[in-house]
């Protein structure tokens, strides 16, 4: 792996390395991740933010305990690829992603994919069981 670090000699004076540029196979991999995965995310996987936007719309989605965490992982991954590539298109795309995600925040401050009755309860499925209660992992209410 070949890489070039600029600003390292002054790292102790500032916040750290100011730029990093990947070359060779690693650089190509970073560019491919950007083009094939990070840039088109909202278009090819609209549910990544759709589950936040329609969390209280019936019929509810049948969610899993980890539903909703992928938006944050996408932002984290895109940040690190941007730091390596410096791709301004990726920066604009992820800024748009974050703006869209923030627009999904409820008036009470909640930013997540679970309906009001499931928030912070441990219930993760918005498909009620036969008694009308949200399902919980390991709950006797789950059928």
C-alpha cells in the first residue's frame, strides 16, 4: 500500500493529519466504494431513510432490533472514505443525506425508525401480536 501524508510534520501543532491520499490498489478500492456504494445509497436503498420518515405510518414495517442503525454506519463510512479521497461529490452527497435524515426528526426530538408506542420500550416490531401488543424479543407475547 502506497500512501502520502501531508501536514504530518505539524500534526503536534494542529488537529492532526490534514490530508491523506491513497494510491494503487487501496486508492482504487476507495474510489470504487465511493462510486458503487456510498454515492448511490439513497437511490438504491430508499428504505435507509424511509424507515425514519414513515415510522408512524400504518401498516407499520416489521422491524428488527437493529433496524435504523445503518444510516449512521453509512455516514461514518462515507466520512472516512471522504477523508481519504477528498471527493467533493461524496461530501455533497453525505451532506444531503444528513440534511434528509435530520428532516425525519420528530417534533419531540426522536430520530429513529420505531413508532411512538415502541420507542424506548424494547419493542421492535411494529406488527402487533394477536393481543395487539408490539412484539418484544424473548417476550411471551411473541407468537
